[in-house]
């Protein structure tokens, strides 16, 4: 989706090999996301929610491409961290109020580490590198998110992975590797 929006919105050109790499990643993601159960309303709703998340991630890539050159990466990371809670706050009203004193110290420490690593360090690095790559390649790297979730579900939750999901993950990783290799070396960070 980021590659498509990059072509439509940013007027970037997508070569045939680049389109092939994107198609390879898409095929891998289909295998990773495919379920063995019969399609029902829950599966349809879940797939629609995932598509919404994909659209948000693609718009995140494009918005970052537009904003990264004039603004400093740390300022962009701060802006993203201010918008996120503002958007999520209405969804938390159902669980309010709760007693903050009941939250264990270890949860506060883990939450703080997560906030710093995922929301500060990673966003700063993302915005630092985004001006140096095309939207299709930035979008391609986001295909690793479901693959890492798949790996995490196996390593942390001890879930078993079907062969087609392993194949899908391998296709996604191969696509990312091929995309990075095919990219001209214009990175000058």
C-alpha cells in the first residue's frame, strides 16, 4: 500500500524489479495472514481492521516522507508521540477510572522501556532514515511487522507455526533483503 501511495501521491516511479519485490512481500504477507478456519464475520471484521491498520501505516510512511526533510527527526518523533495518545484516549475511557497504585512497579518499568524504545528511539531512527529511501522501500520494511509478531508468538507464547506461515515469513524477509540490495547506494547519513 505504501508503494502504491508513493506512486500516486508522491509521484515516485516504481521499476519492474521494485514492483516484483513488493509483490513478493505481498505474497508472503498473504501466507502469514491466511487462516485455516472458515471465513466468518469475525474473520471478515479482523481482516477489515488489519486493512485499516495497513492504510494507517502506509499513510504514516507518506506523511513522514513529506515532513522529514523540513523538520528534525526528534521533533517529528515528539509530534507522533503527542498525536498517538490523543487518538487513543477516547478508546481508554471505557476502562477509566482505575487505581494507579495497583499497577506494579515492574509494569511501570516495562511500560517506560517500551515507550522509550518503540516511541522515541525507533521513531527518531525512522525519521532520520526516511528522507534517504523511496516510499516503496520504506513501506517494504514495514512488512516485517507481522513476521516479527509471528516470531514473537512462537518464542514468547509457544504457539506453533504452520509451514505456510513460515514460507510467508521467508518470502517477506527475502523481499526486504532483495529490496535493500536493489536500492542504489545513496544513503549518506
